[in-house]
C-alpha cells in the first residue's frame, strides 16, 4: 500500500469536495492508498470537516473512535492525525480519534508531554521534517533516549525541499536521512523510515509516500503502526513539492503580518 500520512489539504483545510478529492487521489495513486489529514492547533478540525462533507461515496468508519474512514468503492483510507507544535519542534501523531485534541488551548506542550499524550491514545508517533523548519532533530540529537518513543522518522518531506536563506533550512532531507542511517534508528530503536508530502493543497497529495504491506480493515491501526515501524529507506517514493511549499510560506507570512487566516 502507498501511505502518505502528512497532509493538510489546503488553506484552512480547503478542498474541492469530498468526492472530487477522492477522485483526484484515486486517479493519481489508485486503490489501496492511505492518506492522513493533520489537524494543527487546538481550533483546527480539518479532518472532521473533510470527513463530514456531503458526497455520494459510501463511507465506513473502521472503529468506534472514528480514526479511520474507509471509502469502499475506491479502496481508499483516510486517517485522522495531529501535527503537534511542541516546544522543541513538530511531530505528527497518527490515529487521532475524531474531535480529540492532544494540543489544547493553543499552549505549547513539551515534547515529553506530547509523547505521553500520544501514548495514551496509542497513536503512531512520527518525527516530521526533523532538520527542517521547527524540526526536533537537533533536540533529539542531544536527548537520544527519547528516540525510543518514536515509531517513524520522516527521512524525506516533499515540502522541506524548499530552502530559503535564513528562513527555511537547506538540505533538510539529506540531513534527516544521514541522521537516520548514522544513528541506526531502525536497528537501535525500531524506528521506520518514512516519506510524506506535508502538502497544503489536494493536488500534491501523494507526491511522496511510504510503501507498506497490504492492510485489511480489521485491526487497521495495529498493522499500520507495524508497517510504519518496519520500513527501510528503500521503501519510499520521493518527489519535491516546492511550489506548494512556497505558496504555503506566503500564506503564513500574510497570516503573521496581516493577521489573515493561515
């Protein structure tokens, strides 16, 4: 299966519609595709808003907590995620129950607390763009004991390919892969290598993905975590998404300067 767990849809979760998004993803990546939608901040509900949109496709929740939505006609899975902006940097927790928040009241958690809350819901914990902007790579370099808490390590982030002097770091993905290999993360900590898009538009979803064994509808989260933890750097597909990242950066600047919506 192709898995891209790090996506934000569009600005504020904007998308053409539920059915059209599914069609775009299916036409591009085919069946047996899993994509995550990451809420970010305590007031962001783009996963819930997307999965509740009107549409013709049948939808099946795979568990009572509404973490995974299955679209039978296209054999596509949508997983609730949260990108947590901890004090030490970002991580993505996969398998967030609908309307559940780890980050509350827009207060930054410590990385240690964020990991604890993620464990409480049995979430899949992934270090994302660890040497990109707001990455946790340098912190984990100094606090290696925390590595045992992670399930996945983003060795490639499509958006992190964009570099801007003094703003967005150069060679973020190369540094991430080097750290993964030099610290033997799979051997020493059982951390799988991942590649995801981190996209902010539907059109780039699946630019990068991780290839895992075929999953069934039973015990989906258990086998998804197992699949992520067992991936090697060779089990990924990578493509940059610089233009999408550039547009998102402009939106973030507008948000900070003019207080518009991010």
